């Protein structure tokens, strides 16, 4: 099973160095890492050359801004003719020993799968038990850096939608993995989707890590916009949309280990904007800028 790791980055060297160092001893000569540097391209190229201990090929390229654009460009930069098992770590991700072996154990018959993503507070989502069918209700537990998918399937369903997700040119700053998997379900390719065992997990940081109050609430609002827009675009029941909107107010309480109670207001506003397709204010920021 050939692994294709596609990493989109704003050029954060310290985080990339930790990620690449964590992969030492886990990859083989048939695996490939593609780093899509949307800033600091030359610095990232220099950093990649340091990792001679990695026996796999490291490709460094660039793309227009936006995580979805970067991931799509990274897949295109992989050597042609090989049906890699794709994985999309953030540049703040790292791989505990044995993680790549766990990813590589994905059944050859699987179209896609998901692994557990952890941060300083524990698992970001509790994944369904292995054997549970992927459907439009549990699809929300899969986030970008927890996704594995065959290159042929990824290409067949059109890759990530570049109009949504972190850094996109629209207000809808999240949901690219969910949208991709909803298209996978629609294509009829989801029957072979697998939930990898909990011991196959990657490390990461919580969403508000290192952000000021203003930055954190901006990120929450823009992510919530993307969530609400998907609920409307994919025609989720009205009761589900209403529950999601009301639940936004309690977001900061529910996740109080990472957020403040007042943060729920910004989630509520963002979800309302996404559900209605109407954004308040004249300046619409992307989720992150550093």
C-alpha cells in the first residue's frame, strides 16, 4: 500500500520540522510526501532537503491560497499512475510511532477511511465502531487530517471543493472533508468505507491553540459559517438545522476545556449566516492568516 501524504502549509517551519521528524522510520521508498507551501516556498524547500533520513521522495510545490486548493494541487503533484492511499495532515500534525503502519493496514478493498485525531484535550471526535456504515449523520466525525482515501476515488468524485474550507475565497471556511464524503456517499462508493481502530491516531493541536480572543472568535464564526452552509446545501432536515443553530449558543460550555462560554455567540452567528447564506458586515475574513 503506497502512502501519499499531502501537506498544505503557510510555511510554518517549526511545525513542519516536527511533522517530518515524526515520520522518520515509518515510511518506505514507495511512499511520497508532497508539501504545498503557500508561503515561504524557498524556506520550505530548504527544510525538506534536511530530511535525508526519510527514505521516501519529498516533493515541494505551491498553489494559490486555500487548504482545499493546496490539497488538490498536492494530489496532482504525486507521481502519475500510482493509486496512492492519500492522507492530508495539517502542518501542525505529528505521527506517533506505528501510525503509518496503521494507515497502511487499511484494507485494499476500501475506498476511504478515517482515523482518530487527538489534541491536548484528547480525541477531537469519537469515531463510530469499526464496521459502522458511513452515512450523512456520522460523516461529521471525519475531519481533513483524519481522512484516508484512494487517489482514484478522490479523483473520481472531484477532489476537495475549492470554494469552501480554510483559506477559501468565500465566507464558508470549513466542511471540505464533510462535503467530499457526502459526495462519496452519493457516488455509491461509501459501502467499503472503514473506521480504523482507535489505536491508529495522529497528534495535533486544538483549534484555538495560540490564538488571541479576537482570532479565536473569528475562526469559530468562519468555521460555523461553513458548517451551516453545508447543512443547507445538502438539504439536512429542518429540525436538524434548528438543533444545530440552537446548539451553537452552548458551544463554549460544551467544549469549555478549549473555549469560553461567550464563544457560543460567535458560533451561533456563524451558523445562522451559513444556514441563511447571508453574512453580516462588509469585511469577511478567512479563518486563519498565520
